[in-house]
C-alpha cells in the first residue's frame, strides 16, 4: 500500500475509446518527498512520512526546518504518513511521482469538503419541506415538528436541524484512476472528489 498528497485542480471530461464521456477530477499529485522512515525499533510502529508543497521558509518552524535539513530537503508544507511496506526500496530523500499509480487502479481519496456555512434543513439534510399549497405561506422550507406535546416535552439531542454544513473530512473508497500523466504529475480520477479547487487530497491505493 502506498499513497500521495496532491492538490485538486478541477473537473473536466475525457472520452473513452468507445466514445463514452467520462467526468473526471484532475489532481496534481506530487512530487512528494520522503522525509522520514519510522520503524518499530525507533518509533513503535512502521510508517513512511512524506511531504508535499513548498512553503515560504519564514513560515517553517525551526524544529521542522531541522528535520528537513537532516533529510537534505527543502521545507515542505504538508506532512503525512503512509504504509510503503510493499516498496521496501524507498529511502529518505526519495522523490515520489504520480507514476506509482496505474490506469484502472482503484484508490481511496480523502479531503475536506467545501464549507457551506449555516444552512437550513432542506439543503443540509435533504428535507422535502412543507406542502406547496393548502394555504401555506411560510412553511415551504421549514423543518416541521421538532418535539412532542406532553412527553417527553423536549427536543431530542442530535435531531436533524439547521446548522453549519460542510468542512468535514470525507473519504471515497472506490475511485478509479482513468488516466495518469506521469511527466506532469497529473492523475485523472473518475467522478467528483471532496474539496474545492486547490484543496489538499490524500490518494491511497
């Protein structure tokens, strides 16, 4: 199992050989760099830490900068740990590109969904709303009854109501890789994935 970090560029469409239109999400996956190899002897577990995207050096904390200097790497903005047990030849300082993935491979994609702010029950929870006739004037997008009359005379905790929507970490578990442009570190994923443009994504096979 291996993985990469990348930025979501946006969505487009490509044509399959049989002429079928496939909606795809374009991801700038890498280049990522191996910053640390963790083992059970030194850290208590096995993992490979990789970094992605170069920030301004003034924004990098000194302990982190020391870690990058030790690995002979430029400072990296995002760090994440993956299981590279199937790639035993990986070592600190190695550059990982989009070509570690193949066309047709099924991957997991994780990201932070778009923040929608405070939304009502119809948009947030797909409520149908009130009747559109029979004299209603202001109940069309109302949530309806929330509680009971005599017992228990309160609103249950966790009831679906209006509130903040989006901004959550989501994972899609069966996303197909339609195309890989290794020279440009671009991966084309079938369908949509969480997050807005330029948001960070984790791709794991």
